């Protein structure tokens, strides 16, 4: 059966969250005239991502959008670093995740892939985050789908099957595209096809990432242009 | 408070459903070598729209996407006209609603409005219908929202407030754009701002539509280019 639609993970796969968040924390520091280890704060902010979603996935918290999970973590991190900021400043800084820059190949690669397939986000980021990001970065999505639509965070099965259902394609006609094996494994268990895109710089220069073994996923690509080549788009 | 986002009704407001559906029914007739009053069938198909959604809105039916409501009505209409067709033909014909042509000003007008505002669909059409339509017609939505996301059909209040919530704007920062006063009145009751776009040809040459009275809605425009002019976009 042929591939009709591609669903993209976003943070790390489409956009370089780490460099973008560090740059925005640094800009905040300059404007606010405060200093901190901003790279470490970016990493700590991201490190809070999975545990905070886990509280929603487990039912400990009711559905909470990612912006709100991010903000609670940011408030803790600023307090921990002894940085004080007013609410509107914190809101603006929290929306750093709406202003992430794409990897150099993302816009051109998505534009090519869009000619042949329906392309959608399937991110844990909320709809407004993804919409604002796409508008600023010029990401040409056909539609914007999110954990927020399904009230389930990835890797819950409902997100992958919900995306196939709402696009009106069979799970095996939908391919998940991500830089993270855990996301792809969960997509595969739900019946989706899988494409791994290697983003070795996602976690910065001090962390080495390995390519998955050949054959672990149906496609393994160096970037979106390579994926477009492999898919004939 | 300023306008941040525009939510567009689609059938009749963005696309000319009637001429498009008639053309596709006629094409079906030629290929299948059957004749019928296709213009009347298009009007009867559309006439089933509000009553079928009403069965969902009232709770008589569980949530049912518009494609499925459309299909049930189409099967009745074909049977009533003595036309037989195989399931794949009926499926293809039913997706005529995915292949509607935009009004001549729609793409250029939306492209202008998108520079200044977030632009989304807010249609009773399901997400795959709207996504397929946008891809074929080149409609440059920032995101695709639908009654299907909220499991409520317009004019249920949940659709208007749900759109503001998911875009993370206040109701008074969101403007509903539609060619139908009933949609706009319900949006206004939910706290949204309103723009009426006059589409006098929506129901064909034999039905005369009147412009609403000046002042009934915040903006009254002749088309999307006029709306863009009035909004400074």
C-alpha cells in the first residue's frame, strides 16, 4: 500500500530547539541585565519535557497544553537561577518555543515533500505554538495536528491512530518522520510506517548521537532533502 | 482590543460549492452514461446539510463527520433519481466536496490577509476534506480547524470558543468571516468579532441574496480583496 501522508515530529526533527532557545535566553539576559548559564538552562528546560508530559499521560494531571507545562518549568528554573522576571516577560520568554528556527534543509525539503504527499505536524507542541512557529519560519504544512487535538501526548497510541483517522488514511498509508527512535517505534507499533531523519546536532556539540542500524526503520535519511530524494519527491 | 486571527467559514464563503458540485455531478453522469437534473441534485444535496447536522447537534446521532453525512444523503439522492453506482464511484463522487473551486478573489485575498493575521478555517467540513481542498486549490491557511476538532457543529458555541482557545487568543481578538448571517450571529453571541462577505452567486442565478444592513456586522465586504483593504492587509 502506498504512502499518502507524512506526519512530522517537530522539536529536533524540523527545528533546532536548542540553539534557538539558548539564543532567546541570552537575549532575555542582555535585556534584563542578568547572567546565568543559559545553555544549561535550555537543556534543563528541555529535560523537564518528558517528566511533565508523563504527569499528564499517567492521569496525575488533567489535559494540560505544552505551553503551560513549559511555563511551570521555566518559573522553577528562573527561581533556581535567582532570576526575577515579571509575568509578561516570562510569557514572552516561554513563547521562545513558538520562535524556533528550522534546520537549514527543512523549508526546502518540506516544500518538495508537500508536492507529493499531505504533510502535517504531529507534535506534542500545542496548536498555537505550531501555528505561530510555521508562520514565522515559513513551514508549509498542509495542516497542523498536535497532541492537543487528541488530548494525548506522544508516544500514546491515540496520537498516531488519531492522525490517520483525521486525515482519513489507513495507518499503513501514513508515515511518521522523526529524529527520535522512541517516537518511531511507538508509531510503528500503531501500524504507521517510519522514516528516521538524523539530526546529530540536536543536543549540542557535547553529546554524540548514533545513527540507528540499517533496517531498523523503513527509511533513514540525513535530512529532508535526502528523504525527498528517497521518496521520489 | 486588536484583531489577531481570522476564522473563515468555507462552503460558500471561500469556495463556490454549487458550481463545483454541479460540474462534478455532470462529469459523473457523462462517465456513467446516466442523465439526471444535476443542478437540482446539487441543491438537494446541500439542502440535506443542515438537517443532517441537526441530528448530530441534537444528540440523535453520535459525532459523525461531514463526509459521512454527505455520503448518506448522496446515496438517497442517487436512489431517488434511479441512478445506480458502485461504492468506489460513490466514494469518489462524495469527495466532490473536497474538490471545490475557490471564488476568483479567494487565494489572493487570503494571501494578503495572512500577512497580517493568523488565518484558519472554521468549517463544518471535516479536517481531511478541508486539507484536501486547500492542497488542490492553493488556499494558504495557517492551520485547519473544523467542527471535527471540537465534535460540535456550527453554530454551536463550542466551535467559536474552541477556536479562540486553541489559537490562544481572546474571543474578542478573533474575527469570524462568513457569507452567512446565522454563522456570524452565533459567533458574535460567543464574543467573536464579525465580517460578512457578500457572495450573491452562492445559490445560483435563480436565488437573490440581499446584503445585510449597514452596521449589522463590524465589517461588510464585497470579497476578500475588499476585506483586506478594509483591514489594512
